[in-house]
């Protein structure tokens, strides 16, 4: 595997379900990100992890819970979601610790989430 | 409030011609700009970037121009090829609570026709 991978690629869940999205980066990067892309909206930054510590949380509802067990893996735990949470969830990583300087982010393919 | 704007949701260009994608930003603190390309069912892939100390950066068929006074940047693709058909996102790096963060536009869908 190379680059940034995400599983699953598609997920359908009910509002009472609990599920997790997984992201893995094979680039040796030090920062990882979760973004949400809704229809006709720009990418919205949700969470930033730098050197495995959360450094930014952009007013995301608590029904989204991130976890970064090590520098290569990032999870997004989902519970009691709403239909309006249906979107494409993208993971990204960057070489330098987040916020240290301007840095290019590399994205995974995304998980298409549908909440019924 | 959206700080990075791509006002053209779509663009159609004939193969071999130049494609020009535009992007405007409002925050004068932005100092690093990137273009990403996205195919359906894939994540955005990095294409080209430019620092605010430059006004032009070229990489093969892709050139990005930056006009700081107008807070405007553009991506030129020449010659355009059918494989360039994708959604193009403009992003700008600015200072946030945690340092630098990327702010994205909504994207422009480019269609290159044979």
C-alpha cells in the first residue's frame, strides 16, 4: 500500500449505529487530518493531529470522535449521527507537524457515508 | 464566511486549447496557495503550489499565477487534454489557532472535450 488509504470506501448506517472510519498513511508523515465534504460546499476541516496529539477541533459535534493511536493511523468514531452528516469524509496527511509551516497535504480516497 | 472562492462551478474547454481556472481569496494573511485535482471516487491529489513571494510557478503543462494585490490566482493548463477533466480545488494556507491550515474553495469542474 502506498500513500493514504481509507476504509471503508462506502458506509451506510442508521442513526443509532456506531461505526468507525479508518485512515492509514504510508508516507512517514507527522500530521493527519479529517475533512468533511458535503455537496456543493468546500472541504471543511474537522480535526488535526500533529505528532499524535490533537491540535485542532473545529467545533465538530461530539457525535464525531477522533482517535490517533500512532503517527500512521487515524480513526473517526461515529455514533448517533444525523442524516445531514451524510458526506464524503476525507483523511489527509502532511510531512511536517501541523502548523509548523506551510505544507502540502496528501489525501486519501475518502469514505462516502450515508446516514439513514 | 468563505475565504477562498471559485466563482465558476464548471468550465468546458476543447482539447488542445488553454484551460484557465480562477480563484479569489479574501484573507491578506494567506501566503501559500495550492491547487488540487479530484477525480470521481478519489481523494484530491496535489497538483501545484505557489508561495506569496512568487507570482508564477510552472510545472509542465500547469502554470499557477498569483496576483497578490488583487488577491487572485489562476491555474493555466495548456494544452488541455481529455484526461484533465476533473474537479479542481484551490486552497490557501493561512494562520489558524494551531498554526497553518488549508482553506479550500468549492471547486471548478473542468471538462475537456475531444
